[in-house]
């Protein structure tokens, strides 16, 4: 999975994060993922608590949370290359296998 360039909508809403905090963390994540000096870890992403923007304009929370979840997955593969992530490829393989197994079981027991 390739991490998309971070781009977040700035809105005035209770569901936003302070832009300064988000903008301070993103370069550290991108440097680490780009093969530069390790500046952030999965544990730091897990412990990240961003301040709500309050009445100020801020980044949409759902977009920021989604981007950091993808960044966390990428960092996890750097820290432990043998990490197995559940993704669409697993579903594309397992559903037909399970359907075939169910069909075979039904055919053998009829």
C-alpha cells in the first residue's frame, strides 16, 4: 500500500484537529517512511492525541484519522516486515475458497 499525500479539508466544526499539531507530525512520518532517519514509531502513532481545533478552523478528523491509520500500517511493515495486514486481497482469495469448500461439503453430504 502506498501512502497518499496528506491533504485534508479545513473546516470550522467541533470535529476538527488543530492544523499546527497535524502539520508538525506529518513531516516526521513522511521522513521515516521515505527511508530517512527514524523519527516516529508505531507506538508514537498509537499514542498520538491531537488537540481539537475548537472554534478555530481545523482539519477534518475523519480524514486525518484515516491518513494516520494508513501511516501506522506502513510504519508497522517497516518495523516488522513480516506483519500480515488484512486487506482486500485476502478477501478476494478467501471468499471463493470458502464458497468452494462449502459447495464441496454440501455435495459430499447430500
